[in-house]
């Protein structure tokens, strides 16, 4: 099988725990680029952060599937390729249900050219969101949540898994098929519950993009480590879970990398495949 595309998650996969791309990982991606194999970044992060974190491989011009596929842009010119906004009415239902569980969300929005990507309403954001919004991040906007918010890419709750599960389970019963729910587990002591458009999924977004290029699923290699990578790992021609991945991601994948994200696991996995 001749693979034509490699799709990579960022945190816990291409990035080490210091949020850096190793020299070895850069080397293998440069090799693939020179051999006309496209590299795609598929991440739960917003587009702005994904672009900053992949600056080291900017010469490869990767397309970025950000916010778990809710939006797709070309990194070299910020061209918008696809988007899947969550309806404002769905946000309102989720938001008010969350308040019943004493949970308050951060919203990811598509306001890239307006200078912000996140909106929140708790002034003491470090305490309210357990560090989800960093002090040095200058693209977050304090705003009271109200009806009519547009361009919502995802609704994120960051807390203990048991608390998040209660909300996620309740909304799944109320809104089956109206939105996609993802539990991210491999991000530290707390978990992340995310609500997205029904097509807000890395695999769904990738299928839309690859259909333009006539690239089949069998021609794609995907590497990831968390539960938001499960569909990607399961449906790609070759899904590789990172050694440091969740049990669920490993179960969905066809292979598990020999090395973790702190030891250039992406490099070693791809080097073996492409000799």
C-alpha cells in the first residue's frame, strides 16, 4: 500500500510534554513533504495555538484540522477550508444544564481575524477553569454568555471526570444526534468534556478534506494518543496509537508506537513504515 497522507495529533503525539517538536520528528516530516506525502495536523486545540505550536514545521505548510475538526485552515495563508459551527440554541441548552452541575464552560469561537479564540464569563478564570486559560494567553475574551452567540466551534468543560460525566450523560439523553460529545482523558489530572457540531470530529472533517483530493481511507496513516483520536485511528488505513496513549485509543488503533511522545515516537513509527 502506498500511503499518501499522514495525519498527526499534537499534544501527547507530535509534541513532547514541553510542547516542542523534536528534531527527529521534524526530520521525518520534512522527508515526507519532499516525497509528496501530505502532513495534516488534527488537534483539539484552536487554530491559532496549533499554528504557533507547529511553527517549527511551517515550511511543510500543513493543513490544520483544529478544535477536533470543527474548523479547517491552511496554515501558510490562514485560508478557511471547512467549518462546523454549533448552533447557538444548542449552546444555550448545554450551558444552562451545566449550571445545574455547577459547571461553567469556556467557548472556542471562530474569531481568528478579530484577535480572539476563547470567550469566558468568570473573571477569576484561573480558579474557575483550573488553568485551562493561561495567564499569558492574550486571545481570550471576558464576556457574559447570552443568547445569540455565533461561530461557536466547541463548548469545553475542564474538571474531574466524574462531574463531567454526569453532564455529558444528561445531554446525550436530551440531544442525541444534535451534537458530538468527546471526553479527553490524557491531558493531566483533570478531564475535558467537549460539545461540538455533529460533524465536529477529526475523522468527519478529514473525510471532507480528502474527498477533494481523491485520497482513500486506506491511503492514510493516523497517529494519536487520546479519546478524541479514536475515530481517526479506527477508520484510517493505518491507525497508530502512541505508547503513552489512553487504553481506548490503543484499542481503536491497529498498532501502538514503540516510543512515547517524549522520545520521538512519531519519528520511529514513520521511519519504520517509510524505510
